[in-house]
């Protein structure tokens, strides 16, 4: 079985599954652009602390877009993705934050506990990504980064010491199966799925549970 991405026929795969060979990133990119409507930036890689961008003093080795490489826009085909990666073999997949989604970022242990609670509560959820640095990243509707201080204030969490952050415009998320900063691959805790995917939820729907779990984790 298979499906069509932007007019190109692709074998059926589980979102986020690791794939082998040169088409790994290309197929993932075609999923992200064709199925989920995300733009994709080509990112640098890191090895032994050195960044593939060529800057010996790079401040974010293997964790930033390549300035010379154009983005692959939402709706791009598998052929478009293959052409982009042929120009920069081995590039990482980065998703620009602040366009179709913002990100609530918490410690992975807290994120896993919160995810169980949120699923039991039947709340709408978007994808959740885990980083090799031990963070869980919840996709929420764009605009959350600007709204976060006010939302925390309204919920009574504004003066709490929370390991909870929001990523918005100007940030990039390393998407599975790409390596982040030479530390290992990003992976999905809750992958995007056709039967449950739509606009990501408003941050306020998840924030209370995430803040509570983060607070309990700090107090423990």
C-alpha cells in the first residue's frame, strides 16, 4: 500500500519511523510538507563538536538552518525534497516554529507524565517531539509564545519556578529522524497522524496540566 504526496506515489510508512538509505530525509520531508503542511528548512549537522556550516566558531553546531539553502515549502513533492537534499546531502530536517505551530517545551520526564494525563482527559493534542537533550516539545497553535506570560498569570502560575518554555517565531525544531547537534536523533513521543491531525490545539488547553506536572517535578 502507499499514498500520494504532492503527486508522487510513496510507499506506506509510519510517521516518524526511521528509514534507511538516501531517501530517509527526503521521504520524511515529503510527509511534513505534503501531509502536514509544514515548511522545512535544511539544517546543519555536527560531528565531534564541529558544524557542517564551516564556521569554526559556530554558536549552535548542528542546530541551525543553513543560510545558503532555500526552504522546502509546504505542499512540496517528494521530487522537490529529493532535489533539495541532492544539493545538500546529509542536511538535517528543521521545522520553522511560529508559522503553523508554536512549541511548549518541558523536560521529557514531565512531558511524558503530562501526555498521559492529557490523553486520559480526552483533550485535543498535536504532535509531541522528544529531543536527545531530554526535552519534550508539544505542538500548539501559533501565537502561544507571545501569550505565555499572560496565560501563566491567569492560571496562577506566573510566579512559580517552572521548567516550561515556549518557542515561537525565529526558532527551529529538529524533526525526526534527524540528528540534533550531534547528540542523537529527535523522535516522536506522539507522531502526527492522519486520523487525528488538524490545527494544533490552543496552548491554554494544555498549559494547566503541563504547568502542574512541571511544578510537581520541581518540588519532588
